């Protein structure tokens, strides 16, 4: 797989750029990555889950887990 990296200005309309790129033939997906925020979503979720389990906050853990699998992000 090949990838393309774009460096954008702070005020760039990321949603519009992603919509435009996804319409190009051969573009399989578009992922917006913020280099300033290096921690991945998965890593943050795992860290949050560990903290919830350590503190005994099982209700929030189960709710977050349920929300992750039932409510899909668009």
C-alpha cells in the first residue's frame, strides 16, 4: 500500500479536504492525523479503561465499551 502525506495550515478545512480526496479514483481511505497529538485513540481508550477498572468504575467502563461497539462514528 502507498500513502500520501499532506502538511496543512492550522486553519485548513480538514473535513472538506477528506471529502475531496475520497472522491478521487484509487483513494481507498483518508485518515487525518495530528502530529501534535501523538497518542492514538486506541492507546487513550486502553489507558482510560485501565483507570476505570482500577478505581472500580465498572458502570462507566461497560457504558464506554457498549457505546464503542453500538454507536459507530461517521
